[in-house]
C-alpha cells in the first residue's frame, strides 16, 4: 500500500492506494507552522481510528506546491507553505521515521497523473496548465515527465514574465507572469474590479462582498458578453504562452485543468480564439486543446505513479 499526500496551502489530501485502487481518502487541515510534524500527528490519529498500520505502507509520496530541487532534496520555495530552502526529504524521513519517500511538484504530479490515468491514448507528448490560486504547468516529452536539467525545477510555465500585457507583480516576484492574470485568482481579481462588480451585481440582482467564479457560472454559460470578454482578456497571456511553447515544442495535446476548467469546452474555445492571432497557421490548425479528465485527483495519482516507478523494484509485486 502506498500513502499519497497532496499538500496544499491550508490542507492536505491523503489517499491510501493499493493495487492502483483508492482504499481510503481523507483531508487534513494543516496549520502554517511545523507543517510536516502536525501532518504526521493527524495521520497517526486517522490511522489509529481506521485500523491502518504503518507497517503496511511500502512508500510515501508527496505532491508539493513549490519548486523541489532533486539534487539538494529541498523545496527551494513554496510561498503558500512559507518554505524557503526547506530540506523536505530529510525532514519527512526523520518525522515519519520512514525511508521510502518520494516528492514531486504539484503541477508536475497533476501532469503525470493526467498522462498515466486520465489519458487513455498516452500521447507521446503533452502539456497541462492548471488554473487555481496560481497557474501550474507540467510537460510530458517522449512519454516522460520533463524534469529539466536534473534539478527537477521544470516546468514553471505559469511564470517567467513577458506574457501578461499589464505589468502585474506576480507572487514569484517577477513582473508580467501569465499567472498573475490567467489564474483563477487573476480572473476573480478582474471580476471584482469596480465596473465589472457593479455590472455582475446588477445582472444577478444581489450584492457580493467578493465575487467568485462559481457566482458567475450561469452568466458564463449564457454567453454574457461582459463575462466572456473578462475571460478572454484574462486567458490571453496563457494563450500567448501556449502559442509560443507550441511553436517550440509542438506537443500532441494541451490540457487545461483546475477550477475554471469545470466551465467546460467554452474555456478551450476562448483560448483557441485568443490563439488564432498569436500562432503560426500550420501550428494552429494542428493544435489540440482539451479539458483535463482527472480533476482534483490528478496530483494524488501522479505522485502515486511516481512513487511506484521510482521505488526499489523489489518492494513491489505489481508492475505499472
Ligand atoms: Zn511569476
């Protein structure tokens, strides 16, 4: 059995998986201090209450919202967890008193999970953008998760400046990253600008403290022009990045995940519409953009497959 932990800013999604079947799934609220210590304490309580034993666990996999350097075995930065150069692998091994531990960045985990479990066709190459608090990005090249130079930094396609028209300051400290505009947070920032907020409140006939994407689903589905234009504007920096990346990489498939992807194919239509202007015709005509299939479990599954494939082979009876 493998214990899989998808760590977020405020909570951890945990899943016990055996023979590629989820045996148990639960959430733990995590405080902002001594995160791993507190996580272990809460997991111990859950194990005791539900009669799970650590002796049955063959590996632990972590999906982490931060950049993980494989060489130093440390999280270089994870803003939401307030980790800077945090030696996660060493600390997790000490706190869990467990040797067989594997770590992936959360967007890479979601990409790998989507490729292994969400995509029956197993494309030779694909990339995933996840729209949430930030914009996650992962890349499969030649049927392998692209890890960059070996540090494991790749890929951070939500960052790097250049693509946002406005010089917005991104959470990473760089100006003009697409994340600042194309993330769910960026879309909601736009929805709450004074004129947009007034318009939405008048259309819906009620006042909001803060408008969330979920509040405007009906307006979006009714193709309200103002709402569609807000999405077009917000998704433009990501579309430009896709156009550029596709011109360089020409992957078989581009997938969109995260909260706003629940709005369905209209999201991919908006991105494609934006792309027309920024992509060479031959690339545009052969481009496949789809909504990701796995939803919220993509990270758990990606981390799981990663642990299975990177564990010592003799630990497992089952082959992938
Ligand atoms: Zn950034």
